[in-house]
């Protein structure tokens, strides 16, 4: 699963808001919204988002990506 899809599913499943994650990660709401909609991010921005997620939510998101790791990089080609 792509990181952006996993992030969107994680927010929904864990009842989190993009605004909360943006605030906790020190990012703009627009940056989070763009990511939710499939825009690419720099690695350090993704790390900030992951750090802002509660531990169980972070684990869930990474598990979604790990279940289908090749799809996480399909668009890079």
C-alpha cells in the first residue's frame, strides 16, 4: 500500500485529524492534505508525520505499507 493511502486509512481507523497531526509534526494543514491526496513528501517530512502519530497508529500505518511494500514505490518509476 502506498504511504499516502496507509496514512489516510490510519487517520480514519484511529479517528485522528490531519490538523492534529500537522500541529504535532510542525507542518501545515496543506502539507498533510496534499500527502493524504497522494503528493510526494521528503523523507524528513514523512519522519515528522510518523513521529507525530500515536504509537499504535504509527505501527498500524507501517504494517499497512509492509503488507504490500512494492506498491509503496510503484509511482517512483
